[in-house]
C-alpha cells in the first residue's frame, strides 16, 4: 500500500499498474487477499462493476490459486460486496464464487455471499452438499431460507440426509431429521 500511495502521489496513473494477465490492480490485490491495498484502491478510485466482480471472484478463488489462508478471504470479500460487487459475478464459465468458497470449506465467506443475496439455486448440488457438511452455520442458513435437507440432490439422487448418514455424521443427520428431511427418499 505504501509503495502504491507513493507512486500515485508522484503522478503515476492507476492504469499504469495494469497487467496483461489481470484486468486491474484491484483484482491483483484481491487475488492475494491484501485487505489494506483493496481498501486503499476502493477509497482512491472508481472501479467498474466488472472490475469489482473480477476482484470478488479472484478473492474467492485465492486459497486454491494463490495459496492464501482461507481466513484472509472473508474480510476482502466483505469490503468488495459493500463496494457493490455482485455475490454472483458472471466471471468464470463453469465455476461460481459460491462453488469456490464451498470447495475451499470457507464458511465465513459462504455466509457473506448468502447475506448479500447469492443465488445458490442455480448452482450445482455438489457445492450445496459440501456446504452442508463441515459448515453447519451455512446449512442452518440455507434451511432458514426454506431449503430442506432433501431439496438438493446430487446426480445420483443422493440427498443431504443420505450423505450425512453415509459419512456417519450423527449431528447433521439429527439436524436434518429435526428439519423434516424425507427419510423415505431413494437414491439411484
């Protein structure tokens, strides 16, 4: 942050920081989960919705792509969402921010995306299934929003309840049963 401030104070334009691989310095800072730099850039410049969305996706995939610790992701994502980034940016052709954070077992960021209106209904059942295991607060939030434990199934028709039972996860089985999961559902 200090170096960027110094260069800008000397008259350097933000566009001079751009890289052919990444569209903006904001995306580059977000991909490394550099919170102070992201905050400084957001306070200093107006970024397009596309720049904000690209930065959000880059932050969500940082643990996998940049080996950033998961706990560094949610503060950056929170700042970007508050700046106007979409929780469902149309950035990657096959992956969503929701899938990135659930595959990285990032419960805090998954909750932030839900709070800001992420459309998880259009996402694959596998990422919802991952969210239900090891992320109990996310599962409870999904259920509070009206999703039942047997609403989302995998390609083999396996429900959350079946998967929890298969994994011998008694706590999740009990929670799903209390929430009305269908014990008579059949897989393929």
